[in-house]
C-alpha cells in the first residue's frame, strides 16, 4: 500500500453497485491510511498491486486449469489528511 502495510484479498471482490457511497469502506477488502503522504517522495505513496488468476474451464467433454495469469502495476497515490477542532 506504500505505507508499509500489505493487504491480501481473496476472491473476485464485490461487484460495483450504486448503493455503495464513493466514500464508504470496502465491503470485503480495503485499506485505510492513517497518515497523509506529505513528506514522501512525490508527496505520494507508491501503491503496488498484483492480481493472480487461475482459470478453470469445462467444455466439449474436457476440462482444465490455466494457472498463473498475473498482472502487476504501480500507481502514486496522494493521501490528504483532514483534522477537525470541536469547540463549544
């Protein structure tokens, strides 16, 4: 995640639905940054992702598995921090 933590998600995830607000937490796999990315190189965390797929197929009386399909990417992610002061 760029901040020293790692998140491992199993399965295909939750399909998109408009019922989830854009700022809501992930229903099955997510990460919350506890600090802003200020002061980091480029003022951003470098987030790396690897997705591995094993495809199981059936057809024509045969079946098989195509394993090890791997996609990887990195993206800089700027994380801001907001602080609130409560006064009476």
